[in-house]
């Protein structure tokens, strides 16, 4: 039976990434606990993608709820312009302490896309008055759904294909895997006019869940330093232990000029993202002219409820030995998914930290509906030439729920 509120609202709600003419109804969720989504019809599904990778600690974590509730009583919101609040200022200091020393300045926004926009604004702003107007991005990238971030995303095969050509600044999309020599020559050819280079370190997420080696980041850092280009790491997906260490930059041993993080920052509770920039970039906005300031200030910037949720999420990350937890999860994902490599239609299985990927021939991925009938929620990505089933469950998932996810996928990929 369809929930009455779903019937009421479905003529009015415009859903994300949805072809309304053909899409089935979404699953009505009435609650979420731990790693499970509770549906209106009484079923509970294991959530294999943690609400787009935000719910790292599982849903309804009591510690996050307690801190948000206390903040709600004290100060749910106040504008960040001309006013300050403790929870935002202490969060900025806490976040800065998680990054290498030069990354010190934190700008809060409400989404990963806007955070990437702000990172670009910072890098392009720092280059104002020079010939540097361009940005280097990568094939296979996904950086969000706002106009500039769509333009940064893969120009050919992503859902945002074609936007790069319509962007107000030139974007050069590089292949991610090529020889060091080819990369160096390609970079040098655009460097004089390039202000910034942006990459999702180690794992390209929604653009296809592809992995690359740390060497890609090292040579990028070297090229950016050599040519005076600002390097931006978009860690919206990879941050907070998703690929193993706290940040992908920790594994790579590379320090960018700006890091963007979001998603698991609040443990999937409230929308918050952060841009963490170097002192050098911050200083480039200083001057006696007010017009030199970073001209950005979202209404809900550093929303205190979201900042409280972030503090609580960071408390849990601090207490939880997530490095070890995620390496155990990686081993279990590997054991469960590697045998699927020989199934019909499967092209490749890839594992990195708390991310398991099964890449298939186009049309070979099971639908979310049939996976839901097996008790799990997954949302395969579909491209023109391939399907990608990915598992990015809450990092705290237990063996039973993980087993249910793996079993459901294995049962769907027969042959
Ligand atoms: C790497 C990356 N950057 C940016 C974004 C955009 O974040 P948001 O959806 O919060 O705008 C995402 C979202 O999936 C992402 O994975």
C-alpha cells in the first residue's frame, strides 16, 4: 500500500536525477536506525550507500542527536556575517587541526557543490590581475551540480557532459592515467594561463568510482608548485576515512592548497561542507581595498546545528579507531566482491577502503527495485557504455548487515 503522504506529494515533488516519465515511486522511508532504512510498509533495508556516503556512523546516532538537541535549545541559527558563535569557531579550529599545518583557513557552506565553487573562487581570486584564468580538471570527475562544478565534471560521459564548453572560464580536462612525461608536457602547455587544478584524490566518485595511484597526486603537486598553480583536493567523497585514512591526502602524503570536505562531516545529519585553504591563499585576499575580500556568504553559513552535528561526528571519528575499522571493512568487501569478478556481465571489481565497486556491461546491473526486494538499498550508476554498482555503506556496518548486502548483490548477479 502506498503511503498517503507519498500519494499527496508525488504530483508536486521534483525528484533528484529522476526521469519522472518512467521512474517508479521512490521507497517511502519512515525512519532510519544504524545501517537500516525503515520503510512505511514495515520492511527494513540495509543501506549500502549511506545516504550518498554521509551516514558514516549509521543513522540516528545518539551522540550526534544529543549535541544537536542541546544546540537547538541554545542557538539554532544566527547569521555568520558580523556575528560569531562558539560552535562554528571551535569547529573551524578543530577542522584546521586535522590538516597539514599550512591549511588553516576554514570557510563553511551548506553543500559540497558550493564548497567547490568557493574553492574555485579562492584560487581564481588569488590569480586576479594575472593571465591565469583557466582550470585543469580530470576526465571521469564529478564535482557537483552547480554550474561551475558541472563544467568541471567529465565533459563527455557524465550526466553534466557539455557544460565545460558553456563555462565562463576555460577548463582543460586531462586524462588521469598517462605517463609522467606525457602529463608534464600536457600540464606545461596550459600552465601559463592556469590558476587552479582540481582533483578528487585517489577515488573519483559519482563520475564512475574509479581509482588512481598516489603518484598521480604527487606529480600533480610537483607540477602545480613548479608552475604556480593552486591545487584543490575535492575530498567531499573521500574525506573522513572513506578510502582508509582520515583523508586521501594523508595516504598520498600530498598537501594541496585547498581541501574541500562535506558529506560525512556531520555524519549524515545536517548539511555542512567546508573549504580549508592555505594561509598563502588567505593572505592573497588581504589589503586595504574592501573589494579584495572573498565575496561569498551563504545565508545558512556555519549553521550552528550543523556545526554541532559536525563536532559530534568528529568526536565519534576521534573515538572510533576508524583507520583499523575501515581496513577491516576493506578486507570484507574484497572477500565478498572479488568472487563476483567472473559473473556474467562483470568487467571489474575494485575495492578501496569502505568502497566496493562492481563495474558491469551496460544494462547488466540489477535495479534498485530488485535489490530492495532482497532487503538492501543500492543505486547503481548507469553510463552509456557501462553500469557501476557501488557499495559505500556506513563505516560502522556490522557483519550481518554487510553480509546481507553482499548476498543480495551476489544473488542478483547470476551466471
Ligand atoms: C567529490 C564530490 N564533490 C562534490 C560533490 C557535491 O556535493 P553536494 O552534493 O553536497 O553538493 C559530491 C557529491 O556527491 C562529490 O562526491
